[in-house]
């Protein structure tokens, strides 16, 4: 049996009832064999980056998982599809967006998966909620670099 790994996921949605979709995704993750959600951030509202459409609701979750990174990614893609996610073009609005941000101390650079997530260090909607649940994972320099990006913590 493979040892468990701590992974961090970015969650987002900007179509439909985004908050309910993220709540459902977190429950579904926690009910998936080989995955336990060990922490989750508050929800945050941000404007779309490099796209258009309604504001996003975002969060970060910490998981303990027995799944390999590719298996976890496959699980996330299935959840997105079941939530009605379509990919008509790059950065299209989304019913559900699930990204592996960090997978243990692993580094992967393949055509289908890059870990750590290549753009996480430039996005307030990732760094702020990640710092909330895993402050050691986010440096002061990273937080300073995204201070101009608008982000609102939701009640």
C-alpha cells in the first residue's frame, strides 16, 4: 500500500450557484475512497483572470490521499465533468474548476500535469486561501507580489 500524501487543491466556480457547487465538491472529495479532506479555507470572491464572465468563488482544500497525482487528477476531471464543466475555449467560465496545487513534495512536469501548479504563485485566489490553511506554504514575498489583486473573503 502506498503511503498517504498531503495535497492542496484549488477550487473555483463562476457559473450557477458557485458556493453550493464548491460545498458539494468538498463533500464528494471527502467521500472518495483514498481521500480525506483535512482542512479547507474560507470562500473568496475574485474577478476572472485572463477571461470574462461573472466573479469566481474560490477556496483551497488540504487533502490526505492515497491516490497518485495522476489518479487524483483523473478523479478531479470526472468531478468537473459531472458538475457540467465544459471547455469550449481556454479560461472559459466554469461550473467547477479543480486544480492540484501541490502534491506532497513532488514535482511533475508532463503534458497533462504540472506540480506544483505553474501559476499558483501569481494568483491571489490561490495564495490567500492557501496561506489561511497552510501558512508555511506561502512566503511573505509571494503575498507581497499579489497585493494589487482584488480579493474579498466571503462570510
